[in-house]
């Protein structure tokens, strides 16, 4: 028996926590997928066979599944819990370059990849799939791809400088361009790889693209709070946050105070209540 819980969905990828309760030594019927899949084990172990080659998959050994590949599984050790990252062929080509058929499918999970995996799962809990989760996706895949394929090379194009990339991204974010709704579409809009875009911000500004984009959104939130915005849930939706809690966490991280506290601090004072007129005797007039 197998169950899956969707942890996040981004532009061209999905993230699931998969729990398997099977306990069998025989190979399962064949399974295929239309996407690329990087599967990392969080707990337990199982066997996988693809293209006639079998391998043991556990927390130290992940695997890459390729579209159309026929897979079989066996679970001689009982159940397991895995993270399954599915990537569409278009996004995979963008990240992996021309080599879409690696010579092997097993991926050794060293401490760097283990940490990238844990960071990716933590990013999924923030609710920011367009930027924070997408940016956490890049070191996870680049670390895995380093074992399988060379880093992508863009042929026929002069690489843009980090300064030019950052300037173009900042302009798109400031203008509210639709492509700026996510890291991956923004990279496509700027005609650079997601790796180039992410690294350009770290190189030029010393901060991540996610941090910069959130800084811009926090500035806009402060403008609204200064104007007396009352409904924080509506404000969160307007600024593209997952929900009010996401807005509160992000504003506190950047400004050191919650939106409610900042609203009290920044909002203009309301008009003083009118004082009732009184008679010569000091009594309120009717």
C-alpha cells in the first residue's frame, strides 16, 4: 500500500512525501512516469530495478527516474518514507542542459545533498512555492546533477553578466511583470538559466533572490500599513503571500515586528472624537 501527500507545487515541478507500507521480496508490476523524478529516502529502504539493473535505495542512495522508463520495486525490509520530486521534461532540460539521459540513475547522498534535501523540505513548509521553494530546488538538483551530468552549457549565446541579470530581474519585480511571479518563469523571461539567476543575486547583492523579492514585498506592505490597511488577509493576497501567516512571518523577519504592530506604529492617527458642546452651566447641550 502506497500513499502520497503533496508538499508543494511550483512552475514545472511537484513535491510529494510518499509512504509505502509494502513488505514483499518479489518485483512489482512495471511502472512508468511522464516526468523526471528524483527520489530520496527519509526512512527505510527498498529495491528498484530499471533497464534490467537493480539497486538498493536507502537514506544514503537516491535515484533518478526518467520519463518512459520501466521500473519495478521490491520491499523486503518493510515500509519506507521518501521524498519524490517530479520535474517536467521542459524544466529538466532547462536545468540539466542537453544531456537528458544520464548514464546511471543512482545518486550517492552525501552530507551536502542530505542538507539540501532537508532545506528543500523546510522551504516547502513556508508556503512560498514560487520563490523560496523554487530557489531551494536549485542546490538540491545541482548537487544531484553533479554526479550524473555536466552543468548546463548554453550554446550560441553570450552569457549575461551578473550585473545585467540582477538589473533585469529587479526591473521585472519592481514593475510587477507576470514573469516575476516565480523564479523559474523569471529566469525564462530573462533568457538565463535558473542557476545563473539565483547565483547572480548572491554574487552582486550578497542576498538570495527570494530575500530580495520578499524585501520588495515588505516595502509594499509597509506602504499599505502606513496608510492604515485593516484587513491583513486581503493585504497578504494582494501582495502574493500564501496567507496572512506567511505575510506575518516575512514582515517580522525583515522588519523585526509583526504587521499588526507596524500598523499601530505607522498608521496616521484618526480624527479626535468631537467634543459635545455645553451650556453656560457646563451641562451637555441636548
